[in-house]
C-alpha cells in the first residue's frame, strides 16, 4: 500500500495508479522513483483488542505513512466488561460441552457414559471456572478486554 500527501490530505492507494499527472506507467516505477513523486509506503501497526488505529500520518523519521496506535476507551463499567467476557467464556465452554451432551442424556436412560468423556467434561468445567476467577480478579478495563480466552 502506498500513500501521498496532496495539499495536506493523505490519500492511500492499494495499488499505485497507472498514471500520475502526465506520467504513464507509474505502477511500474521503482520505490525511489515513486518517492520522487511523493508516494511512500504505508505501515499498518498491529494492535491489541484494547487498541485502535488513529488517522494516518507522516512519519518523517522513517519516511513512511503510518497510523498511531491509540488506547481504546469503553463506556461500559469494569463490572459490565467482566460480565460480557464471562458470558463469552461460558458460551465457548458450553459449545465444547454440547459435543458430548448426548452421552450424559443417554446416561440418564441407563447407558453409562465413558469415563474419559466424564473426565473431559469435568476438566472443561474446572478450566472454565478457573478462567472466570481470573477474569473477576482483573482490575482494569484494558486487562479485561485484552484477556484471551484460550481453550486447552
């Protein structure tokens, strides 16, 4: 991706235009020739769940256009964010448990569920409960939003 500053407005291009002014074949120019015309690379930084990209700007030190990384703000309270994260957590684990629900239903009809299924389900419930405790122990909005729910 390239960008150019035109009268104070930065315009980005997924691919370099074929013509620029009276120059044809601009898409075939090398980087130094494109820079002579004002086209520079766009660097898009990676962000975390707790961050967002600001408006594109010129980075003179590196001679690239880039986006500043800005910390997000949330209108929800810490408690509301925790509640939402725990709801997502439980939904994910519920989906995992649902794959073996039929064993448990069948067990209620007198057909024993395999012990490995019972053990795996218990492990999932324990893991979910541990993560819920971890989420409830978080003290900042950023920490709650950044908390990654990884199922082992």
